[in-house]
């Protein structure tokens, strides 16, 4: 009799553990990869050609071609993004400059992704294509930035990148804006369409939509980018802020800081100083045990992986696709 009771108790505990394990399964596969210390590879969202791709533009920038191509709808662009099964996430940088102008276009893109199956959970219980967006600068008006962060999260995104962060206080203000007040943050109780897209009730969404790794069970991730000399001076203090999931050197912008023009008008890069700025951010990542990101390409992704970078974003197109293939092969993925 006693043996049967013991067996029954063991079976009950095992069943409970299984249920707990299933309920604890991650929705955001990026976080699962980072928690396992595995490299993460993503792509800028495909976009219609547009004006404004200056020399040295960031990965993902596109320019107007000599022959104007037919413009794709947001649904078509979203379907194109979801057709790529080799990317760990989709990154959108359109709202960095003017969020008010870009928000309607981005909202249509999110609707397209939802209609194409990005948000309903896959058979493994995770989103197929987590969506990360690039936020405009926080420092000029932190209160307005907090409202914008809430608007982006309410669309259902799983991550936000803060650009040109220069102080720990700025990073902290942005991180607080990503967290509900019940979790110690400043995000309003409004959740918009996010719960519906995540396939959750509002209560379930609020329980999961917290910031990892500050909350080990959170499904949101913050990316913070250093791209100024002031940011470089304060990089250790910024890296020490709890809640940053990935710290990035803004390689393209930093390159411009270390580029000068001589009397003849020729541009000259101080390559040693530029690389030193990148390595300074990487050193802070290692010191504070934060994943470090880099906008890699096929020529440098293996080198950056060996240095210790582990989160990568590539431009949409064949070069970016190739870089992911190289990176995954090097990572044994």
C-alpha cells in the first residue's frame, strides 16, 4: 500500500513538472538562444526602394534603383520576410528618425506579418519571426519617448533598440518604459493589439511581456546601441544598467566619428581608433555579462564571432542571407 502511495506521489510530481515545463516554454526564441549562450542571427525587414542611402549607410538601407520597380504592399513585404526560415528575427529601423511619419507604415507591416502567420505560435510554442524595432533617441524628451515605446510594444513587437544612448540614466528611463508599473516600470496599462497577436489574454500578456533578463521569464528584450563619443565614455555605466539584453557598438555611426576630410576633400578613416571604439563596447559587454551585437556581413561575421559578438543583424538580400549561412555554420547551428 505504501509503495503504491509513493509511486502515485512520484507520478503526480512528474506530471506537475511536465505541465510547469510546458507552461514555462519561451514564446521568444531569441531569448532562448541567448540564454543558452548561442549566437543569434537576424535580418532587416525587406522594404520598397526609397531615396536616402548615403555612402556607408547602415545594413538594410536601400536606394532608388535606376529603373523604378513596382512597389510592394505591406502584406507582400511581410510575406517575403516570413518566407525566410533561416533568420532568428526580423528587424525594422524605419522609426528611428520620425516615428509619427513611419508608424502608419510600420503598423501596416505588422498587420501583414500577423496575416501571414508570424504571431500565432508555432508547433514548438514559439513565435516564428520575433520582431525588433529601432527606437528614436530617448534623451531629448524621455517622457515622449516612453509614450512612443508603449505604442511600439502595443503593436506586438518583442524587442526595442534604443539608439545613441549616452548615459546610464537614459538607458534606465527607456528600460522602465518597457515594463509595466506592476513590475516597477512606467509603461501604461494600455496593451493595444499585443495580447491578440501573441495569442494571449490581457492578463497572460501582462505576465509575459516583461523584460528579460531582468525577469527570467520575460519575453521582451532591450537592445541598446552606443554610437557617440559621450556614449563610449560612459559605456561601462550604461552596461551596468540592469535590463539591457544586448549592447551594440553603432559601427556605421562610429566609423563617421573617426573619419576626417583632408585639404583635398578626400575622406580618411582612423581605422585603429574606430576599431578601438568597437572593442571598448565589446569589453563592457564581457565585463557585465551582456550579449554584444554587431551589424555583420559575410566578410567579417566569423571574425566578430571569434571576438565574442553573439547577436548579428544583416541587410535584407543575398549578401545578408549568405552572412547568416556562414554564421550558423560557424556556430554549429
